[in-house]
C-alpha cells in the first residue's frame, strides 16, 4: 500500500523539549543536594506517570515539599530554555514533503493539547495538521499503550500499513509499533542513551534520511 500519512511524536521529536524538561527537574534535585537518577528519568520519557518523581524527591529531602512553589520555578526554568529551541533537523523537510505529496499528517503525543498548541504557535507551525491526538495527562491513554496511535489512524482515515510514525523514545516506539505502524526512531540527546531497538528503522537525524528516500524505501 502507498504511504498516505506521517505521524509525529511531539516532545523530543518535532522539538527537543526533553533536554529542557530534564534540566528543570535537575535544578530542583540539585537545590536539595541530590542528582536526578537518569535510569528513573528514563521511565518518564514519552509517557504519563512513569515514575513518582515528587515522591522520590521528598523521600530524599526527608520531608514534604512545597510542590506548587517548586513546580512554578521548575516550569519557568524549563520554558526559558525552550524559547531557544526550533524544529529538529529534517522536520521541516518532512512537513514540506507531506504538503507536496498530499500526505496527511498528525501529532501523536502523551503531552497535553495546550502544551503542544503553545509551542506550535511559538514556532509558527499551527497550520497544516490533519489531527493532533494527545493524552492530556490520562495515563490510561498515554504511551506506551497504542491507544493514541489507533485514534490518530481512525481520525486520518488511513490504515496502519499506510502510515509512518516518527518517535524518539522507547515508550513512543512501543506505542507506534503496537498499533502496527512502521516506526522510524530518531533519538535526541536525552533518549540516545535509552536505545530504540524496537523501531523498524533508527536514524541519528531525519536530516540524514530525506522523505523521498524513506517513501521509496518503503515502496
């Protein structure tokens, strides 16, 4: 079957939000004299409620923390870093190819719709999406479950065999492949160490794999 749709993860795939997100939590941990465990952080990437990070930090601190105040400071630090982030290499070419070839395109993310809309507006890329499917903090729908991808396929009106998914995390890869979609793993600075062996194809950057070459390969 011909490829009819590109399905993109958001955090860490379209934009490298993962580095800033981890930096925000590292700030809080270091303020309390500790380091954020990388193996525990890996459980949180690409999903919802992968690990009780607040409970862990409070256990290390030995007391309840003012979560609201600390979280506000963490988010402010994270957003200040994200103001410098642009689309990851190769993404603009894939978005352009989707338009040129008449392919449908969607964002499929465990994050919230408000979070994604905020960054798409900042990047001036709000137009052109045929679907944006988000978990909105619902752990029962979030990756690594295939639920979001199955919803995206239905909304786009394409079958799994007619789509390609692009993911940066193990949780995302499991979700996309679980929905039966050919999955391209594109690690970022945070997820490169986690391994994306479950993907059908792994590339260091989408800039190394032109969209026409990928479509020809699948054809």
